[in-house]
C-alpha cells in the first residue's frame, strides 16, 4: 500500500516509478515528498540566513581543508571547486551577508559512504539548504573492480539517504545535482548507456523528494560544443576551474534569489 | 530648461545632478532616460532571442580574436574573460538557445575611444542588450601621462555615448558595469579617492539613462576578504579566471532570467 501510494503520486507528477520502501518513517517521508512534488515546489530557494551544506565526492571536496572544516564561509574549508565558486559569488554579493556555507564532500565517496557519515556530515550541521552531487564513483569504482554496485543499488541508497534526511530535517531544501561526465580522459564508450541510467536515477530521486535538480550533464553537453571537453574537465570527471565556474553559475540559478 | 528638466527628473529618482546637454536629440534621450528611471525600470532583462553586445577595454577584450569578431557565440571571438564566461553560461543552458552574443572590447580604450568606433562597434550591430565596462584607462592613462582626462570628461563623454546610443537604438537594454580595481599590483594609494569619483560618475550615468548597474567594486571588495586581491586580479586591474568568474555571475544576476 505504501509502495503503491508513493508510486501513483510520484508517477503522476514526474512520470517515474516508485521505489520499495518500508517503515513508517519512510512512508511519511515519501508522502511528504510526493505532496511537495504535486505542489510543483521542486525548487530550492536560498533563504537570506540559510545554513548551506555541499555534500558529495571529489568534485565537491576539491581539496578542501579538513583542519578548517568546522569554519563556515572559509575558502580553505570550501575547497577549490564549484562549491567554493558558488560560495564566493554569494558571499561577495549583498545576498550572502547572512549565509553560513560548509563543504563536506569527500573524495572517492559513493552514495553508501555518504550514508555512513551522514549523522556528523549532514544531520548535525542542520542545513537549511542541502546540495548533493554523488554518483560518478558508484559507476566508476564498479567498472574498475573496486565496488560491486548497480544502478538499482545507487537509487535505493540515494532514496534512503533522502528519506533519512527529511525525517531528521523536515524543512530542509534539497538540491540534487546531476552526475555528469565529459567525453575525454577516463571516459570512453564503455560508460554508456550505463552512465545515463545513473543520471536518470538521480533525477527520479530528486523528483520523488521534491528536490531541485541541477542538470549538469545537459549543461556540459552544450558547453562541449563551445570549447573542447578537456577545457571543462581534463580527465572527463573532475572539472577545471572553467568547468567549476559553469557549475557554480548553474547551481546559483537553480537556488535562485534569496528570499527572507 | 532642458538641463533643468533632466536634472529635476534624474535627481528625483537617483539623487544625481544633471549634466549639461544641448540639442534636440540629447533632450529627447534625456527625457526618455529620466522617464525610464522614474518607472523604476533600471533593470536590463535579457530576452530569449536577444542580440547581446559586450563593449569596453582590455578587461572585456581579454584576447578575443579580431579575425572571428563577426561570428556570434564563438569562444575565439568572445575572448577569455568575463564576457566569454557569461556567454558560456548562457549558451550552455536552456536560456541561451536563441541568443547571439558578441564582444567588441578593445584593450587600452577610454570612453572617448569607444565613441570613435561606436558606429561600427555598436550601432551597426543593433544589440538588444548592450553592456559596457569602461573607465580604468581613463584614470590610469592620465596618471601615467598618456592621456589628459578628468572625471568630468569621463562623465561627459560617457553620457554623450549613451545619448547617442539611445537615439540610434531606442529600445536597447543598457548595462553599465562599475569600473573596479583591487588593491594590489599596479594599484596603490595614489589612485584614491580619485578612482572612487570615476566609479560614482559611472553610477550617475547609469541612473540617468535607466541602465542596470553591475556593482563590481563592492563585489571585489568583499571577495578580497575571502581570498587575497591577487587571487582575483593579479595586477589589480585585469581579472584572473577566478575574478572573471565572479564578474560573470554578478553580470548574469543583474540581467536576470530570460523573458520572451
């Protein structure tokens, strides 16, 4: 019944099938998510005094300092990637005066590893806006034999993570960033169409939880028509400064203007 | 009477004094500008199929190819600075599908030199949205003996340029970018408070013509609290890629979402 309710609601909104969930917490969260989606509220609007948390893998980590991790709004703690660039833009404008911005991305992480460190790495930080970019390692580490994952496992784990997040932080605004690759460096034809299924799974998870979605793949696909893929991410996975700038701008657009 | 009318209208809106203008064209343009300002319309909203033109000095030029200057939306023609970065962001999003974007910045230019090449460099391109960043050479070249300018000359020339622009392109959306410096490299205490007067003049010109204003100086002042000034512009004048990224995002924010 739980599954059906969610499936019907979610499918009605976003054309996606539901995932098998059990337990009251999951039921409630799924109900809330579907309701949110039905209201067409899958936008994460940044508030003027929000606590903002970036989570993910190496693309988010981007060499951030662990020593300074507890300090909001510090360049060292924010790394040198899109999270820092988005933060720098916010903090250098009138909009950013009241924000507190953290980065807790960890290189190499897959979605189950976010779950392992979620209490300290997310819940206890009490973000008002939580942005997650995860997925490229879920496929990459499976391809190179370091992990035994599938799209279904990725989607199940990702969904469970957001159910748990909503239970602990009912009012959190969620941003799900689309995993992306560029066709150069480590990325060859063997990644497709499997990688596209991971992207689609991230989209379904976003829709099911009323999360805003940042369409990085379509953005980079078009960017690769303007400049070679290596210009945006020389190994096909990790963005250059130019790639990170593009991501930061797309992310800022999705979270929109600050409202009080 | 002309002067008085404009002064009163402009002062009523933006608290700025009027400039001495003569001739019917100037009168009409000033009247239109004041009316625009009175309507609170000093926003330049980017339209879905706009022709966009970046104009200015080396900061806009940023090594653009003259050979490809006639081709819209080409990286080579857009240089490697904030204009390219803003264009890349627009062109890699759904918003950018119908846009045509040019860059005609020329290194070393002062405002009177824009005027000398304005017919070909602006009017004949018929932009729907025109963005101008000019001013740092007006003071710099005066300080180093290459030019004999003053704030009053800068403001007079800049105002005349926008009067002429509005006469030729009555519906153009104008963006006036604030000249800026960072306190490093070529910039020492001798630049102040003189440079602040140039910034204030640009602001007055923007207000008088109903132009959107991009507050680059306050943005960089705050950015310099996040990372050293050299990180944003190593010589204090020409932005690094990080500085250009910050400018592109601020610029995109000012021109806002595309509306049909």
